[in-house]
C-alpha cells in the first residue's frame, strides 16, 4: 500500500506538471542514485582522461585540481537538486528552463543538453572500447599488433549496439544493472587501489603529488602565466568530464518512486561519493607512477602506470575492472540520453518528434535509443584518424569537450533563471533555502569559465597558423558546438519561435486514474 501511495503521489505530481504517466515508474531511490553514479563512473573518466591532467599540469592538476573542481561541481549539483525536487520530469533540464524563463530558454537548453548527452555516450563507449582493445591485446599477440584506431572504432560500434539492445529489450534489467554497477564501481575501485598499494615494489613520495608537468607543448615549461592560466586549467578537464552526467537523476525521475526527494538526493550524493572515491583512486595512480618516463612516452596514458609498476597479471586485472566499469557507465549513458530524446521529442522540439517520442508496449522509447546511438557513432568517426606518430585521436578529447560544454551550458541556463526568479521560485521538498543566491552565482561563474577553456586548442599543432598545424590535431569542439548553436539559433529565428511553446501538456488526453501504474 505504501508503494502504491508513492505511485499515486508521483503520478499526481506529474499530472500537475502536465504529463501522463507513460514510462514505467519502477525505479527505487537507490536506482535513481545509481544511474548518475554509474554515468559519473570513476572507473571510466579517471582512466580515460587521466592523460589530459598528466600532460596539462601533472600531478598537481590531479591531487589539488580534483578536490577543488569537485567542490565547484557539488555546488552545481546542489542547485540542480533543488530544481529537480520542484520539477521531477524526464528531460528535466530544458523543462526547468522553459518554465522558469521563456520557450527560447527551453529551446537552447534542450538542444545543448541533448548534444552533451549524445557526446557523453560517444566518449564513454569509445573509452570503453579503448580499454577493451588493450585487454584483448593482452591475451592475443596478433590482436595487439593490429591497427589500434580501427580496432577500437570497431569495438566502439559493437559496444554501442550492445548498449542499445540492453536498453531496448529489458527495462527492468537496466534498473537491476544500475544497482550492480554501483557495487562494481565501489568494490572494483577498492580492488584497483589495493593492487596499486601492494603490487608495485616502490611508490612515489608525498612530494610527487605537487609536481608540475607541461607536456602539452603550449607555453614554456611548468611555470609562468601561460602554465597557470592556460595549461593547468586544461588539465581540469579530467575532473569536469568525469563528474558529469548527474542530470540523469532528473531524466529518469518519471520512472522513480518518490521522485521529488529521491531524485534530488540521488543527484548530489552521486557527485559527493564519486568525488571522494575518484580522488582516492587517482592518488593511488600517482603514488604508483614511479616510472615517469614510461608514462610520458605513452603521452600520459594511465595504462603505462599499470604496465610499468605491476606484474602483467595484475595489470590485466586492472584493465579488466575498468573496462567492465566503463561498460556499465555507457549503458547508463544510453538510458539517460534516450530519456532526454524522448522528453524533448514529446514536446515537439526534435525533427521527426512523433517517431522519437513513441514508446513500445514495454514503455521503452525504442526509437529514441536507436537514433541517439546512431548519432553518437557518427560524431566519433574522426577518431579513426590521429596525428602522425601517435595512436591517440584528438577527436576523443574533442568529443569529451563537446560533452562537457553542452551539458554544463545546459545546466547554467536553468540555474541562472532560478537565481533571477529569486523568492518567487516555489521549491519542492528538497530546497537550498536562503543559500541559493551564493550557490547559484558560484555555479554560473564556474560554468562560464570552463566553457571557454574547453574550446581552446589542446596543442600547438591544433592552432591555425602554427608551423606544425594539422587538422587531426584540431579541437573541433568549438566548431561542432558553434555550428549547432548557430543552427538552432537560425532555426529558432526562422521557424521554431512560431510553434515551439515549451513543454506541452498531454495529461488531458486521458483521465488521471488511467495514467497511474
């Protein structure tokens, strides 16, 4: 009876927001927390973008940069928890913007959020494929001698298809796997830390945590204004990328019981626990990085730490744990991305919206899953190419930057609108109270700053006019994000402003008691 009461209350609140209960509300509060925790995935971001911090700042970008940036992200999370508590709807980010502002705010927020979620899905699954490629190569010499770029892209496509199929055919299995994912990340990270404590024959000193590296080629050395104001902040991409995707708590709120409290708590807790766990894991990496030359030779790739400080067997275990964690992460990304696609289409904002907003008999947005995964595949095609002499495609970091910029700009708009609304805002059961002003201002300023940094060139070869300039080194994040922003701005001015009115009510199509599940 208590569960039925929850379902009735949730369906009633959803009806007040204008929607009938179409998705299956079968997720617990823990499952809601689990999807964001899985998408943040310290077994994904900490592994795949470790080199970005190592090359742009070195250990100090990790030991000090991680907790510093995590604190800012937690503040952003608090602001969003207040919003999801007030408006627990699928696709919540753009819904908040449209309701707190005007349809144009919802339009831009929705497209930025959708772009960011697709890019996150692409980057996570590509990272998973990278580690899977390495793990397979440790068992097969012939595979290890193959073309890593093409092998990784093939595995990337396979992983994407598997994630699409899992999301399409088993809604309840997804909820169960989210819960399993939490414990895999907790115990898996603990095992990796223990291996890095007891596996190596020696460790770095505490002083190494504050060493500074500049392997980016930008500026001169690891000091001076260029290092502190340009290079080091680029290293913060590790933290900003890893701790993202926590808006998933909002996207699945229509499937969560007691969503007004559960989704709000799940959102900020997923950030908090990931920040602590990620820092411990990264410090273990640094203490085990005794062969600095080997890591530098591999362009800061974290795997060089494992292969140079551990036995082959232990290194393989670490690669395997991370690969499985990244698989869980990508699966959750597809879930979140498809719900956003479904919700935005439900309100008529996406071309072919009738197709993408359709759910099957299992109440799963199958078409939204398929189209999102297909676009994720297409935007990662440039990863088939890498700068001469390397096997690391700049396209991967570009997709990472697109994800960070798209998602955090989407967060910024409703946070700013909530700040502007002030006391007129009607909070839900979870609220910041009077602290909202300070927190919202900090969030807005931090997001504005990082969005500028992550469209900047990542290396001298990516700067037009440089003697070593190559297109394969270009950070195409500003081109991709800029082109999309320009496109949706023109689309708005020419057409959408005449018909897009923000969230559409559909609850009036059926009586309320028929929508309760």
